[in-house]
């Protein structure tokens, strides 16, 4: 019977020291975590050297928490050859960190196409870049899990499936983050059938309203599970029904973290309560 495992994401903790965020996730009950690598987080990619990776591995072992993914939010659409070489250096570092930590995935999105670029221009460049990333990852036993994201070059469910087909790389896989297609107006059944059935990894985040988004009074906001419009027992039940088994990683969006008085620890505890309650209500087995 397909079962799921629940992970946190250090993305939700902003710059809180990794030693504190990993210990907190373990106390709450998460079984693993995704490692954020953005500039504002405690493990920015440019500082993720061998010593820092060893720190992450030590904390993972100390708290019996699997490292399930390393974030690689660098994109696939190079503005120039020189810019892509800088980006690819970051990709290599994330992939190497994942391999050292035993994480099966680097988790990413395409990011947006350069201003003024049409699909005829950015699509071939993106396919070539994604192949290069996937090949480097495959040599190290890592899968590249990509989510469709509103306003990105890979935006709709069909976009990621088309990219996977065009690249022809078995380790380029779907990260099913329900919030983005839901914000674009797709229903839960359609998302599960299109992405859930193909997913190797999954994020969870909630939505109020529909895209386009941004700060109030924009058309939509990404919020925490239980604060928006997604029916979580229904969604997790649908994922289970289409055979998804693997990690469910909780995401607290930058939109939500910008709310006055945001407390990462309180937020993560509530998200854990909502998602574990939804799993139980839906009858979804959890490892």
C-alpha cells in the first residue's frame, strides 16, 4: 500500500541557525528535511562547502532526520553563456551536497524566462540546460525534481511533462507542488491525475485566490495548509489513490513569512498538525 513520509524545509526558518531548525523539526515529529540554499537561509549555496555539508550530515545523524532534498532554485533559462556557467556552478554544488548527504533529490523550478524572450528562443536553451543539469546529477545518483510554478517558464502541469519528454532523462522528475496549479485554476482531481501520478517528490503549500499574485491586494496569496482553499484530506487522499508514495515536504512561502509577527516555530508546528490530521482523516498510511 502506498505510504508517505513527512518532511520539513529549512526554507521556512529563514536565517534561524540550522542547528536550531533541524532540532525543532525533529521535536515536532518530521522524519526528514529539505535543505534550503538561498542567500537569506542558514546554508546559502555559495557557502555550502565540504565543512558546512559535514555540519548538515552531523545534524541529520544526531536528530535521526533524513536529508530528503537539497534546494536548487537556480533555474534552467540562461541569459548568456557566462551567466549559465555561474548558475551551473551552483547546480553542481547543490548536486554534490545532495550526493554527500544521501539525499535522493535536488528540488527546483525553472524560474522565469529573460524579459522579451519568446518561447521559440527560451525553450531550446532551457532543454539544453536541463539536460546538462540532469546528466551531472545522474552521474551522482541524484534526481532533479522540478515543480511547475506560476509565472515561470515551466508554469502549467503540461509544461513539466513536455520538458521531461524533450530532455529524455529518466532522472528529471516531477515535484508535485499542488499550490501553483491550484492557483492557476486547475482542480485537485486534474492535478492528481496529471502530476500526482507522475510525481517522485511533493511539496505542500496552500492558496487564497487565483494568480496573478503578490502582496495584498493582489489576486492570490500562498499561505500555510489550513489557512487557504485547498481541502487537504481530499488532496492527500487523491495523491494516495493515484499511487504516490514518498516524501511530502512542507513549504511556508515567502508571501506567508512576510506576515507581521511570523514565527517559524509556531507556523511549522501548526502545519505539521494540519497535514498529519489530514493524512489520518484521508486514511493515508504514513511511515
